[in-house]
């Protein structure tokens, strides 16, 4: 089996952005006019619930606020759009990413129409939607949004965190297309900007370190990737804790490098710990299926083909449940499982998997 890997950096950041307070200035203006006070109050209570980890409670409050904003007429379209953005983030935090997609698309359409594409809130939704599309395998859709946002952010918001987020997501996309040389300067720029905007001791910096590490890992430059991943791991452990899915994602990446270096015991330890964290964190199916695939790769290298098949099969099932029906990550899982079936001499199954792999990777 050729060297395999996952890009964890840019996508790890997707559901760690926090639930945006949104257009607080517009909400404040509405309150001053005595309009939409109930909707604004529910949105704020939703933000508070989300910050406590009560995503189901936040979802209920956001939906009530959206209904109320809708009754106030088209002049409140931006308020409705930003509350939809908040709702989408809560849905994603519950693992309901397929449901979040149309909510985000409606939010973006409303903010485009009311505030314009050059408004920072519109760009924030574009970035979030692009990352979600990338996670779900829609690379062309993600690239369209990222390419549109990037020049605007460079011109108007060079010191805002949205610019490094866009750069990091675009680098992840290019790596998935094996355009490593094009991805590296974007990831390195994102790291430089993150350190300038958010500081060394920040989640934004941790994400950017992981992005650069991912590019080096895919180029098989493990000696350069490993210290960057360890830097990201140290930041995540300190800022969000050792049992957070972000920590799990980086542990899995470190495990892959240890596997490639032949340190199977260390790789197994870190991969099992990574998967354990993901399995106990509701809504983080993305990290769980990556963890299953990583262990599948390790078992393949160890010649434990039955367990490798179970791991890849579980990963495939989780991706399908999450609504991933195409893209390079799904294609990689199918390819990996096909190689295991070859070892098991289940050649008909391997052929079928490779046909699915070709379909999954088409058009990306």
C-alpha cells in the first residue's frame, strides 16, 4: 500500500470557530428602534446556550429567533441570515452537517443580498460553508467560495482571522489534489498571519501549525511535519484540553508519521487514543472516521487484514452516514479497503470498490 494520509489541519478548525455573535451592531440598532427585541433576545440566549455546550437548547432558540425575524419583513434579512449562521454552527456541533448545509446556503444568500459579498459577516459565512463543503467532499464548490473570498479579504481585511482561515482551507484543498507545491506557501502565509493577528498562544495558531504540518506530511517530509504537529498538539492540549477532538485529530496525524517511521507501538498508542476521544465527543464523526481509517492503515502494514477491513469498513459507513458521497477522502478509503480485499483474495469485492473509488474521485 502506498503511503496514505489525511489532511487534518484546515478541517479541524471548522467546528472550533465558536458560535458567532454576528451582526451585533445591527441587532443593537434594531433594539434601539424597539424592533425585533424577542428575536434578538432569543438569539443571544442561543449564543449563551451554545457556549455552555447545550447545542440542542441553542438550536431551539435560534429556530424561534429565525421565525420571528422572518415575520418582521425583508429589512431584517441580515438579522435572519446571521441567526441562520448561528443555527448552522449548532447543527454542525451536533454532527448534523447535512442539515446545516442548506441553512448555511440560505444564510449566505441573505447576507449577499442585504450586506454584499464584501462585508466581513458575509465572508465569515462563505468560509464556513467552504470548509463544510470541503469536509463533505465537494471540492469544486469549496474552491469557488474560497477563491471569491480571498482577494476581498486581502484587500479589506488583511488583519482579520478570516484571511488565514481562507488560506488554510485553500491549502488543504490543494493538498487533496496533490498540488503540494502550491499548497505550502498558502499554509505558511496563514501561519504567519495567525501569529500576527491572534498570537502564538491561540487556537488560530494551533490550526495554522497543523495546516503547514499537513502539507509537509503529504510531501513525505516527516522530519518537518512532526515538530509542527507537536507544537499544534501542545497548544490544543493547553487551550481546549487533552480530551478535545482537536487534540484527537492532531494525535492521529502524529500516529500516521510514527507508523511511516516504523514505530508501530507508538502509532498504535496515539491512534487508539485519538479514536477514543473522537468516539466520546458527540458531533465529531469526521474525526471518528479518520481515526478508523488511520488504524486500518496501521493494521494493513502489520498484516492484520481482517481488522484492517473492519476499520476501513467502519470508516466508510461513517462517511456515508455523514452524507459524504464523493471526494478524495472517500476515494482514499475505498482504495484502501480494495487493497485489503486483494490481500484477502476477495478480488470481486476489490474490483467493485475500485469502481466506486473512480466515481468518488471524478470531477474533483
